[in-house]
C-alpha cells in the first residue's frame, strides 16, 4: 500500500512540474516565460495644448498561460513638445522612467493588452538649457511623477521580431504643480528573447 501511495505522490509531483520552455520555433505559441526588449523610435506626444514627438524603450518579462498573457517591464520615455505660444524657441523636454504592467489576450502570434504604468518624471525647459528668450517665462521644469494607462497590441513576426503599437494617457505632475493629462501614440519594434 505504501508503494502505491508513493507512486501516486511521485506521479502527481511530476505532473505539477511545468514543462521547460522549448527553443523558439516558427509555429510556437507565445507561451512560457519570455523576455522582451523594445524601442519606440517614433511616436506622438499630445498634451492639452500642443503636439510633440515621443520615443521610448522598454525591457521586461512576458508570461502566457492559456489565452491570458501578462508582461511586467521597465519603461524609459522621452517627449519633446514645442510651445510656440510661449515663445518661438521654447521647448519642453519630458523624461519618464518606471514600471509598466500589460495584461491581456495571448494568441499564437498576437498579445492584445491593457496597460498600467507609473513612475518618475523630469521636465526640462529650453530656458533651463540656456535659451531664455522671454521675460514672461512659463513655470520652469522640475522633478515629479506620472501615472497612466492605455491599450495596445504586440505581435510576433517570424521567430523573434516584435512589432506593435499602443495608445496611452498619463497624468503628469511636476514640482507640485497641478496634474496635467498627456496622451501618446507609439509604434513599437523589438525582440522576443
């Protein structure tokens, strides 16, 4: 009887151990734990009072179980927003860094997700860089934070190429001033590791 119980316990323990992730293949689903590295070389940053350029990069881990997928990563972002109403040469640079979480539907070649993110933000104005051209300067830059969310999709082309895009809205607060909404539309390219 003890042998039967021991054999059953061993079978249950063996079946509970997940299969190791296979090496990448053309037909492989996006299951198992995978890393990703991505860049967003082109995008739009859309605050309430203008349109600017945006770029970013991210690294993280992705896991799919059945049709549910989750990605946890670290994001670095940059936005350049011209402010011609303030002064022809005034520019606002916004740097951002922090964690991001993606949850959604994982299909064999597509991951469609909702996005949540937050973290540190730094605003640098053109005047801080030595280009002050007006006595009536808007509030200068400073340190702060951001929280936001959005929607997007990533796909896999071939074995490892990651392509996709996302739209997000962040609330940004710099130096204790009021929270400012800022939308972004980003195209993404990268690699599934």
